[in-house]
């Protein structure tokens, strides 16, 4: 059984690195030797170093370095030089995958977390955005062609990858964004005397803050509402545009307690971002659902609309006119008053976003590559 080298540009001490990559690594280490390479903006904490050592994970935290294009090239180069070519390499995200491509290890997996080139084109206002898009598309084509396997996080994106990169369907494995069902346990709703909304995670330009504000303001007309913003460490300040009552910046370990005190969450992206929305599956949505909390999402976000319809939970948004916003609020209030909502939300997460099942699929893939 070959050792696994797990690559991630995300810090294991904040954001999705803490909520996703770290959780995967610690569980994978129960089955095989794991070496992790990540980039850290802060000095690794003694607690995390001890956790890694206790789980027999060899961790190489690299200094993040400078921002910008030159900083990114430096990180790709520095990570690439640390890769043991004889191991199986799991490259989380496009930049990690470029590091693997450069090093050309024995077998390697492109863990594609998003259609990065299309998302960049949709959100960027730079004059050279089309040139950057073309370059990124060429790189993604090379990643698709030369990787041994590809992980995608939605079923919606599979057909797009087949037509775009001319790869066989069986080269892809869908492992959606995952939640630790044991950590994010189902809890009962708090009292409905005051509706508590939790807006968590990053607040990138992809999020439709105008739509979120419209819904929050409509909810305030119906009931006392308390809005808590819990931004990830290092998140942008765009959350300041939200009509909130309380702001927190907390480590990921504190999220279960915050969700337990809330009634619902939001993960509404702009619906006009194009094809890149097919590859979106927000982690926060999986975590809220795991704890039995319904979520507002936009209609074109990955597989969520189909799943919400199937399990009869959550609120799917599209138009933003006054009539539509009132309808979304009506739907959420009905869900919050329905005794079955809590269990239905948790069941959806357990069936589709379980960390244990995600890791089981990864371990099977590694065995195939052995």
C-alpha cells in the first residue's frame, strides 16, 4: 500500500481547510500513511501539531508567502518540490493539481472543487480577464488529461467535463462537499419567539448579498429576527453590507454551537454566474442540514435544487422581486413550524454529504491506484 501525499493550498487552521481537508486527512490516516503539504498564513498551533502527531500524519506546513501572481507561482513551485513521486498524490484544488502536474508523480488525483476558470471570468472585472480565462482553461484541460482520476463535487458538472475535456465519464468520481455527521449533530430548533439567522463562512463576490438582505428585511417584518454574521478567519469585509445584529469571527470548531442556536442559514450565490454554478456545493449548506437546519440557496447551485425538492426541505430562490421574496419567507416560516423539518434536513445530509461515506469512496479510489 503506497503512502498518500495530500496537497492543499488552503490553511488547515481556517476556513474550508479546517472544515474539509483536515477532517478528510485525519480519517484517511486510520487506513494508510498520510503526508500533508499545506500553506499557512500563521504559525501552526501546538494543538494542531499534536493532533497530527497523535494521528500519525506527517505534516509539512509551508509559509504562505506573498500575494499576487508571483506569490502563486512561488507556492506552486515550492509545493511541487516537496512531492514524493512514488506516492499517490491527492491534489485538492487547481493550484495543488498544477504542482502535481509539474512533478508528475506515480498516480495523482485532481480534486476539482470548482470550475475555477469560469468562476474567475464571471467575477473578475480586470481588463485581461479573457486572456486569463483562456490560460486557465488550457491548464484545466491538461489537468483533466494527465491526472489519473478526477473528483467532482456535483453530479451536475459531469456532463460538462465530458464534453469540454473529452474524458471518459468513468474517470470522474463524485464526492460532494462533506459534513462530519458526528460533529454536526442534529439538534432541536430554539424557541421561535425570535428567529435566529446565522450567516457563516466566506463572503466572496459570488454571494448575492442584495438578495440575502431583501429576504432578511422581509423576515423582520413578520417576526423578531436576530442576524449573526460568523465570518471565517481571513474572510473579506463584504459581510458589512449585510443587515446584521451581531458579528463574530470564530474557528471552525465553534460552528456546531452557533448553528445549534440558529434556525436557518443562507448560501445564495448570484444566479447569473453561468456554467460555473454547476460545480458549486457549499460546505456551510451541508453542515446546516446535518444539524437539522433549513437553508436558503439559489436555484442554479449544483445539485441542491434537485435534492431540496426530493427531500421537501430548504428554500430555493431565483427571482428577487417583492412577490418572490415574500414567497421565500413564507416557505421558510412554514418549514420552521413543521416538526418534520429537522429530521428531513438531517436525513438529506446523512444520505448525501456524510464525511464517513466520502472518505470510504476516497479509500476505495486510492486502492484502485495502488
